[in-house]
């Protein structure tokens, strides 16, 4: 018997039990776990046994928060009891059409109640949920729908043309319909009206969720996950961010994205009212904050930037004092935007670092960001983050290396085959970074974007961060291009603020005054806007293609 292995396994098991106990304590503090009458406890246990963690959350919400508003969208309010009953009806109707556990349900729906209904009805059937990105072009949609397996399709009316030629065997069902479609039979509403509102039977297997990668470097990949069997994903967030039960959350991030989906499920688990809209608008969001008095605002950095880029009078005119949490993730926040947000909203900013494949790794708290606005924070409990050099040795604080992450929320490998690079049981994040002496993490750049200029390693992100601090520059991106003298140099794409004049020499001089000569862009191209995906990540391949670089 290998005594060391046995002891090591025992220690890991004890550590896991310790983590789960800690998560339970956090759930108690937040109000997620609270004393209940015995018959209600029994009902909730049965709901989770029947549906698992994902769909069971809706059933639990109906038991605990019945008449409280779960979802507020452009069409009005839906209570927890209504959401549970409507998803029961939809699940039963789909079952009558032949939907079984393991079948693929593709969902191309914006942020409105129809997204909730489609997701949780499919989950109650044990389906494989494929969350399609609403910003994808038709060829991408067709490629992903075919690759991931689509037995049933749910979509908003505006995507009907995009989806031409996709005719799954279990039908196409419309979630958001245009006025004048009352009585149509191919809608979720029609199915809900004729479906039984009793809880459907327990599926033969639990649901899976396929969230697509951002596709910034090529074709989006499917990153599936099974229904979670641990409190780690919720507990990890609660360990850093003071979410509480029965509050209001302004959820601006697309729910098909990992960040939005996580906050949708967390919000429902907490019994919160989730305020959503189909399209983000900075002025409407500020107005909604004043009217709905949310305690939490969930955004990606570009959304936050658009809000802060409004006239100061517009921002100052709205009362945002209800916000205890401004939660940012999905792409890099940046030092200047962090400082602006802290000035505008106060010390309520939280910055998450993670990815579709990794879930999350670190979260920066307001205290972290006030002291070091460039950090992505400390490691979340239950997660391991290591930084290794090219020889596979862990680097000390202050030294850069490749970031590797391990936690219970990671994906199961890409549906088309393959996965992220692994090392010592951890997954590569694809980034290079370093820890400071306080074990706060900093992202230095993408490991696949690093260029070698004159024998020196250069990360485009450093130049982008510098340019973002220039008072005349609204946003900037940098890419590597070939250079006869230095091997590679940087090419910068710059968006100038309205009413300001800026030349290529001005930009180069600014970089030269602040960084080493080999980091000065060889060329500066002025553009009207940077191409971005739905979570605000810059699509650099489109910039390169547009310039023929």
C-alpha cells in the first residue's frame, strides 16, 4: 500500500469537505441557505433530486419566493412561481414533441424572459443546451449548430433569416415575436398555453450546458459542462463579492456568455429580481438603475466605458447610490477605466478574471483596485492558480510566466475534440502574468500575442494600456507585424475622441516618452471604432484583415 498516496488522497478529501463547509457558511451569510419549514425543505430536496442544480434552482425559487418578481424585461414582470410553472408547461409540451434527455436544444435568444424559459424548460428535460451567440454571422451559426447537434431550435424573430436552412427534427420555436403574431402556433407562448403546468417527470440524465468560446482567434468552440455537483461556483463568488438574497440585479451582459449565464443562475438562486433588456443602452441603463434601485450591476468593460463616456451631466443626473456591487468581467478592464469607474460609482467595483473554459480564477475587490487598479485580484477559494516559466518551473512574485488554473468549474473539453493545454493537472489560461507580494494577479498579455522585437519580448497589451491613458484616445489595439530590422514591431489601431486632433507622430512620441524604443509602433492607423464581440473583446483578426497586414 502506498501510504503517501493514501495520506495525500485523504488530505485532498478533507480539504474538499472543508471548502464545501466554507461555501455553506457563505450561503448562510448571504441568505441563500436559511431556516425553512420541514415541508418546504422536503419540497426543495425533491426538486433538486428531480431536476439537478440548474433547473432545481427555478423550482426552489417558486417554493421560497413565489410571488416575488424573478425577471423584469421590456414586456413586464414574471414571478418565481410563474417562471416555474411556465417552464414546466414548456418542458411538457416539448416532451410531447419528442424531446428527450441528451437531445440538443440550440438557443439564439437575446436577454429577455424567453431566454429563461427556453433554458430552464430544456434543463428540466435533461437536454443539452447550446447557447448561440447573437452577434455571430450566418455561416458561424450554421457551422456551430451543425457541429454541436441541434434537435430543437429556439430563436428570436430577428434571426429568422440568419437561420434559414436549419430545420431540426423537433422543430423551430420563436421566443420573441414581433407585434401582430398573436395566435401563431410556432412560439414558446403557444406551447406554454397548451402544456401541463405540473412538474415533468425526472429525466433519465441531467442537462449539459454548452457555452461557446468568444471566437476572437477563429471559429468559436463549444465548451460543455455538466450540471454542477458542488457549491464551489456559487461559494467562490460569495467569498469575494457580497451578494445577498432578495435584492435587485441589473444584468446587462448577454446571458449566452459564461459571465451572464453565471449571474443569471446566481441571481435566481438568491431570489433576486433580474432586470434585463434585449439591447444594451448606456442612458437606459442609468435610468433603470435610478428607477429599479438595483444593488448589483453586471457589465463587461466596454459597457462600463460607454456609460462613463456619456456627458458628465447625464451621469451625474442619475441616482446610482443603490449600487453596492459593479461587477465587471469578460475582457480586460484596464487601469484608466478602473479609476474612472471608482470615481463615478465609489468603492463598489469588482473585477473578475476567468474564461469560458476555466470559469473563474481571481476576483479583485474594491480594496484591491483602490490600491492597485491594474490587478485582477486574489485567487478565489477552491481554485488553484500557478505561474510557470518556459522550463516548467513556478516563478516567484514579480516575475512573469504562463498562467495555469484548476477548479471544479472547468469545461470538459471542446465538443469538436481537443482542449486547453494542461500542465501538472492545471489548464492553461492562454495568458501571461505575474503575482505581486500580496498574491494579487496581474495580466501581462496573451501568450499567443507576444512578439519578439530586436530580441526583446513585447506584449501588445502593455502598449494598449498606455494608449488608453492618453486624453485624446478613446480606445486602442495593437498587433504584431513583420519588421525587416527588428524581426517584429507593433502596429497600433487608434480611435480618437470626438473633437480632438491627433497625428501618427503624436502617438509614436507618446509611446517613446513612456516605454522603450522597441515598443514604439511602426505604424499607427486611425479607425472610427474597434471591432468587438458581444462581450467587448477586440476582434484583432478583423483589424489585421482590414489592413491586409
